[in-house]
C-alpha cells in the first residue's frame, strides 16, 4: 500500500489515524507517540514483508543517533497499544535475526477520520467485523517427509509427497504456505520444531514419513503447533501405490479441517495424473531437478518426458518440463537460440493444456526478458502470472529480476521482499535483494543479503562472484579477492579476479586472470569479459565484447542497465546507443 498521512487505515481490528497519531481499539482511543505512529505506518506499507531493524533505524530514527534497543523498545510499546503478544502475534511478528513483519490485514478506513468518542466506538466495531472477514493468514510449513523404507531409496518420493501436499494447501484461501526451498533447508535435520518454526516464520508445521514396499505405501503425517511444539493432529495412511494421489488429498483435507481455516474442503480441484507410474517419474524428475546442474536438468527432462508420455495432459508435469527447459537455456547449458526456443515451445504447450497456468506465463516472461529483450511482453506476461498466483515465491522472484533489468529498483525490491516473506530461506530472493542494495549503494545491506544467500545455498557459485563485487565497491579488496577465488571458473571467478587484481594495482595478475577468462568465457559469457575491460578502463575493448555478447544473445546481457561495473562506459555515446538496440534506453 502507498503511504498517506491523512487517510485513516484499518489494521486488523484497529482503526489507525496517522494525522491524529491515534488508534482506536475496542472502542477506546489511544494516543501514539509520533515516532511510534511512523513505525506502524512503515510496517503497514510493507505488510507481509520482513522489515529489518537496520531499515527501521534508517527510516524512523534518521534524525537521531540511537541503538537497536530503541527499535525493540518502540516495538514493545506498539504491541501494548495494539493489545498484541510477541509469542502469539496478531499484528507484529518477530522474525529471528531478520526483523519484524506486520501480519494483520491492512486497508483504507472507509468512513474518514474519527471526530468523537461515539464515532470511535461505532467504527471500532465495524473494524472488528472487517477483520473477521479478512483474518490474518495462517502460516504453515510442510517439512520434507522422511524416507523410512527398508532400502532408504525413496527420498525422492518422500520429498515429492511433501511438495504435493504443500501445493494442495497453497490453493486454500487464508493459508500462507512457506516456500518449498525454505523447507528443504531442514532436510535430514533434527532441530527442535519450535526453532524450525521461528526460522521459517511459520505458526504451524507438518512433518511426516513414507515407507514404501513393492506396491504398498504407508504415509504418516503430523500437524505441530510451532509456538509450543504440541501435536495438534496425526494420521497414518496405508494404501496401494496407485492410490497415492488420494492419500495426498486426504492429508490436505484433514490439515484444513484441523486448522479450521475453511468450511469443509474448499480448495480448488486439481487434474490428477492417470497412473502411479507417471507420478513416480514426475517425483524422480523433481528430485533430479534439485541438483541444479547440467546432469540433473537433463535427467529431470527425461523423467518428465516419460511421465507426459503416460499422461499428456498432466499440467504439473508439463509445467516442470517447461521449467527445466527454461533453466537449461538461462544457465547457458544450450546455445541461446536453440535453448530458449525449446523453452518457449514447452511453455506454450503448457498453455495449451491450461491457459491459466501462472508458471507458463512466468517462463514466457523470462524468455521475453532474457532472450527477446521484449520488455513490454515480459511485463505483460509477469503481470498475468502474478494475477493468477500472487503468493508464489518463484513468480515473485522472476518479477523482481524483470523489474531489476528495467532498473525499476523500488518495484524489484518489493517483489523480492514479498518472495522472502513467503519463502524466508530462498537464496534467489536474498540474492535479488542483494543486487538491488548493491545498485543503490547500500553496500552493507547488499553484503548481508549475499552472505545470507550463501549460508542457505553454499553451492550458489554466482553469489560468491556477486558478493565479491559488493566487497570491491566497499573497498574490502582482500575479502573481495577471496570471494572471487571461491566462485571458481564455473562461477565467473577469473573475470572477477581480473577486476579485483586491477583494483589492487596488480596489473600482471589482472592480465593473467583476464586472459584465462577470455579463453573460458568467450563463447558463453562475453558480457563478463566486457565488464572486466570496462572496469579496467579499456573502453573500446569493453564495447567490442558487448557487441559480441549482443550477437551471441548472451544470457547475462539483459542485466546491463545500471550495472555498476559498466559505469566507465556511461558517458560514452555508444552506451546509450547500445541500450537503444536492446530497447532499454526509454524503459
């Protein structure tokens, strides 16, 4: 929502008058200290998003020098005024080590500002009614199920079972399902469930196990209150493997009933796979996809194709095959023309099965941005995807990177923040936020976001390179050098070393690293070579490599606008001419 200083708001069951520094709760008017009101409005503007303590200090206490204790004290006072409890928040939730999140619903108060105690009482009751009609979302995390099979060879099936239950619950109004990537961080771990709930920002957790033998499968699921670790519901299912989809529906149905967030079973129907064998191929493909390397992508594509041969109309399988083809193209594992056209055909086949597939619209949006440089089409497709699935973290991240490419950084940050709120341990949203902070000069925040991405996903080599550029901009040259070394050749490390060694005045080492980078990347990452030449002040060479990247349809070239490593080129008329060729100059 946009800030307004003179419009009354409804936040949960409370009326908020920013102009009067006043809230109305249970018919009683409560005056807030002006800074407390600014704090509340700042959180309301970012409802559902995690707001860091550092951001609050910068925005709310910008005119004074204070410590983080001032934020903690102000949050505690605001909670008292709202009648909120830190351990069971209805308004302001604490997200450990990250900040705070407003979890109550937010909207404009329709009757204007309060003018009398009687009016306050009446509108207070109306606000409560509105809050009941729009209750805060119940957040739930589906943890990876444990493989209890005798040979322990069914982990792909156990994780797939959890993912499918998560997908079913995601369609239920009133439930916020924590993203899959965040939940996978707890695979095989045995942390206290209350700790897991705090780290994920989840009120409820689901854990389970799978035991498969021959044609039989036994699934057990438990619903846990993450606040105190108590078990709210438990059920076991023992069926033929062919009935596994029925088991998933039963688990989701019983979870909905246990949470009492819907009357009956009100989640949308979903087309089923026609056979257990097709479903098994699908789960094997999802498991292979999680490797995030060339071999994993190729194996996943094979499994998904086999599943589609058995069931050509299986929408989730078709979407997953489209995702694999998009990844193969984006990661440079196929020539751009070949890879992106295959990805385009795959996404279009999904839309032939289901024209309302948000996933397919997202993949087409990425293709329009990365390969076509058709920005109007990219924005149109991602908006359609967001309208269809506004709470999908993957779609929000894709939107963030499209708006980042357009250098619309405020909008990009909003999408990344929204994705992070839904999937707090998603490395992609943290790296996106890191890039936004880097490009806006907030280097300490950028460093923190990239380090968080690497903490979540240590094999995320590109994040080492990106963190190295942030540390370089901050003047932390030794630390930047270490990150480029850790990125390695596959993560762009040699181009990064050429840049950092140049900054350190080591021309011989810089030349050697650039020579290695040129040999390694000239056919698939000419853009990285252009960045190195630009940073070293070799302007003509930089434009030569940019032209090569243009002709090759380099998958990184769409990020050119606002790239700090190219700042030496911006005064050259050729730079604006190049942006015009990419249809980015007027975006």
